[in-house]
C-alpha cells in the first residue's frame, strides 16, 4: 500500500476514534434513585417524584444527568437487596440509596436492616457503581433503644464504605403537615421540592465526583 494511502487510512481511523470518544463523553451521567415510596413518589404525578425533580434541579445547575426512578412503595431493605441487580442496569454510574423507613415502621431489627444495606453498598461498589447513601431516622414511638440502634446505621455504613451520606432524607418534611400528604408520612409536591433543595448541595458534590472519575 502506498505511504500516502496508508497515512490517509490511519488519519480516517483516528478521526473516527476521536468522534466515538466524543460521543461517549456527550452521553448524560446515568444515576438511579433506589428506594421505597419516598423515592417512588407515592400518590404523586410522575413528574413530581423525587428523582424527576432532582434531575431537573441538577440540569438547571448545568449538570447533564439522567436519574431513573427505581423506587418501590412498601419496599424494605430485604426487598431492595433482592431486586438490586435487576433494578440497577449496566451503565449506571451512581445510585442514591434510600431504604430503611419501612423497616423502622415494621419494627424490623436494626441489625438486619444494617446487614442488608451493607450488602447493597458492597454489591454496587463491586460493580463499579458509586453510592450516595440517604439516611433515615426511626419514628419516636419505637422507643429510645430502637432509635439508638437504628439511627446510627447510616453513619456507620458511610464511614465503613467511604461513601457520601445525606443524613436524613425527609429533612424539612418530617413533622411539617403542609409538606405532607394526609397520611402524615409521605411528602406532597411541595415537600418533594423541599427535599430536593435540601439534598442538592450533596447531590452536586456526588455528581461532580462521578464526572471527575475515569
């Protein structure tokens, strides 16, 4: 093959490779909101669910992200562990992991909840998927002993696995009737917006860390 022709083919291949890399980099950062009814958007229009509203807030800040809603109403940590692999598809870069509220409401042993959450974080990290852990607090009616055992779960796991923690997913909504549905537990649309504003700085830092990683 003549030298000039070989150079031309090489240049064409190089350009194609660069265009492919550029196209790959242009793809949005894919996240999954993995949790229970608080993530799913219980009794709310789909566009008012937490993952949708957080995605919109991050896009307004200039981040090219997509957040899939993998919330299932009524889910516990054991249910989440059972469905984790098929609920978080390949190509996912990060997961906002929010589970545990239903465990506390049902009085499930905090040690069991912690074991399940630990296994989920471990499995995601093994798949090369980053985790932002969204914490929960036990309801006061469970008593001080249960509260102490449950409320420390998320801090311990965040420290053990070196993952970022947002301490209380319902911050600004719990105990605020005007931001809740009539059941007094789930956020209404206003409540979801409060949750999004509260977690946004943590979510931004999480997204920036993903964008900076290989």
